[in-house]
C-alpha cells in the first residue's frame, strides 16, 4: 500500500512539474491583438456609414443581401435594445482580452502554425449555434449570447441552456469551435465513441484554458460537478452492468450525451443528476489515458475510442 501511495505521489509531482514547464513556455509566446467592436460600430452607425463598414468587414455582409436589410437592422428597436444591453454588460472588454491572450498563447503552443487571429465581437440575435466561432483567421464572439443566465432576454430558455449564456462560457465555446475540425470524426454511434469524442473536446479545454474550473469547462454548476464526482463509480457500474459502452442505440445519446435537464438512468437518482454525464465520464477516461500514456495532444485527438479506453487504465474509486 505504501509503495502504491509513493508511486501516486511521484506521478502527481511529475505531472505538476511538467505542466509548470509548459506554462512557462506558453507565457513567453508573443501574442498581439485588439478586440474589434463591430457590434458598437454597426449599431451606433448612420445609414451613410454603411459603405465604409462594409468595406472594412466584407466577410460579414453576404453579397446576396441588399443594403436595406442592414439598414433595417440598424434601426430595428428590438435589436437596438439588445445592443444597449450588450453595451451595458460589456462597456469594456479588458477581462476578456486578458483571457483571450492566454487562450491564444496556448493555441500557438500546441499549434505553432496558427497565427494570431482577428478577434471581432458581433451580435447574432442570440443564435445559440453561433455564440463563439474560431474560424481561422477570425474569432467571432456574439456578446448578446453571454449576458448572464438570469437576463430577461433569456427567460424562454430552459435552465440548462441558460447556464451556457454566462460570461464564463465564452472561452469554453471558443475551444469547442477550435477543436471541431481537429477531433477525429466518430466512426460509429456507440456510447463509448460518443463519450470519448466529447471527452477529447473537454480535454482540449484542460490544455487551452487550464485556469478555468471544471464546472465552467463543461457548463455545469459546482454542485453538479460534485454530484458527478460522488457518483462516478455508480454511473460507471451502471454502464458496465447494462452493456451500454458498445451499444449504438440512439436512445443512449439522448439519455447520457445530449443537452438535457438530467440524465436518464431510469432510477431515483435521475432528478439529482445533471444532463450529459456521458460527456463527463468520457472526460475522465481521456484524462486517465493521457496520464498513463506518453502521447501528444494531436495524437490523442485522432486515436480511436476503443484504444483510448483500453489503454486508459480508467477505474473510478468506490
């Protein structure tokens, strides 16, 4: 027992030392950028300003749309009210700029070929599919999607959706967008494959925004993280005992992977559980795999789920 404990302590200390060295190298990477407030430029403009705005941001004005569309948006009372709320919440972006600087340094550490993108804030009319987008060489951030979960504009959204509309979700959403074309596509729809896929995305957040809490990375409350930690063994046992890992039944995706108010074990614990617990478990498997195997981040992202699981030595504590 003492030997096992000593080995565990050595692994933890070695891992911490390795992470500290990485962070020292990340800190040395030069990143220079300015956040371009397109939202302010557009919604505070006059009709006569539109040609100049279009010339500066042609990629935000599809040619098939006539100028009348944009002029109507500028004068739309509801959109002006939305912009007012955005400007009230984000008059300055110093905090976001500092966090973006750290994020972009981490991106360039792991992906040296990536240059610093143009960072542009917009208003997407609360489009949850376009909250924060990393599309090289641009980063687009829809500030109207991050006004805070209790904002009146979000009253019609469910509670589990509203938690994703907090300011602390901007960077996690950007990592998810950045990761989308780097994680190998799922070859089957087994529960394990889905778990590992999302586990990889969450592990990317470990690497690219390491200062963020686990709760912020997965858009949980701290209580939900605690619930998962306390029930990890029971959840895992349920998956194993019911032979769910290699089952490609689409119902499992809805039960344990997709956005939902809670996960569906069909047990008394359901109402206490957060949704997407399959993602959280996949995250723990990926973390275990990376702790027990000397592989690069890029190699992880293209390794198949079965290999990751079998080599992860994942075993939750009782």
